[in-house]
C-alpha cells in the first residue's frame, strides 16, 4: 500500500457509509443528511460507500433498498458507489504493510480466554497482550491485532470537542483481521477513506470511541487524518440507539418531505412549517443554504 497524504486546502470530500444489515431507519437518515449537508454547504463532494464487509450479516436486498431509499430522499452520491466486499485484496495489502513494519501480530486467543483474563475497558475487555511476543506453543493463529502504544490519541471533534484516549489501557491491541478471515471495520474504513480522499467525516456519535483506533491506523499507514464531526445519536423511548437490534423501523418512502423536516429538526435546524409541503430538492436546497452544525445543547 503506497503512502498517501492529502494535499493542503483540498476540496471538501465527505461520505455516508451504511452497513446493509437492514433498511435505513430514522437514525441512519439523520447521519446521511448531516454528512450530505455539511459537504454541500462547503461546496464539497459527497459519496456513498456500502460497508458490506461482514457478508454473513449483510444482504444484496438490503443494499438495493438502502440505495433506493437514499435516491427517494434526494441524497445522491457524486461518484460511483463502492462496496467493501469487493475490496478485500486492498485490505490485505494494508495488513501486509502493518505486518512488514511489525505493527501487527497474529493472535490465538478466544473471546472467552480474553474475557477471563482482561480488565474492562471503554468498549469491553482490554486485550491483555497474551500474544504480543509470540503465540504460545501448540496454538494456532486465529486473528491479527495491531499494536497500541503508551501514548494518548487526541483530536478535536467539531461537535463533541476535545477527545483523548489512552489506546493501550482503554482498548488494548485491537483486531484488524478476524479469526473467521473477515477484515475488521477499523482497518477497512481507514483504507477506504484514504482511497476515496475523504477528508471530512460526519457520522453518528456512536462511532466516537472508534475514532482514536482509526487515527492510530492512519499514523501507522502514513495516511492523512480527516477532520471529524460526530452527530447526536437518535434513540428510542428506552434510550437505546436505533438499530436493527433495537427493532428500529424502516423510514417511510412515502412521507418523504415530512420525514426530511423531522430529521432537520433533530439536527438542530429550524425548517419553516411550510417546508413540509415542498419537494425534496427544494427542502434540501433550503437545508444546504441554512445549514449550521448542531451543538451538544440542541
């Protein structure tokens, strides 16, 4: 994988990258709309990328439904849509770079073994480093992990403010290729953002804690780090993030104008009541012209 650094003052390039494990719900629309508006209000390029890397959980039906829904809501990708499932050779190349520079190592540990011996971190057990210096005798490699270091990864998010994370103690060496042979989200998203020259990432705050891992990979692979904006997350009445697991319903393909306005309101915008009767392209034009990123107070 060749070293790739983005030139200064580059045209704004953003993206929306859904996982096709089900239809788009309202929370997905909010993320798509927020990223679209931030790109277009900065005269930028907005792309759609399908993150179908975890093929057992994804489906072609969901891919088609997501793309059709985005089309109905007027959210069109400015360039060809890429699918992660077609790019595994590119991720393998990035893994080889990490291996060559001794940033990645094979791991034989099972989830149960890790849970039995690890401390609890910000997103589950912190890997205790069992295989850092080699796999124990008689064991076979199952996954590949990236080494973390005793330094703090910090960045400033456009909404969430200053974020810092001690990767080694709060997360531990993390997986970039799973035991089942599939590449992990953390590596794929970094490689694809670099490939598409993405320099502004606008997405839900549920991915905020993943960002330091991605910045760590940017540094190890010699890639430029994008700017970040993590939007407020839509939750249900129980305070759970809307998702397939929490039985979130698909957004309407009929009441599009009203649903768009509801998404704008959630994002802290103030669309006129009459806008609900406008066509989709008119609503989006108004929203781009009046876009102000939400704050934590909205």
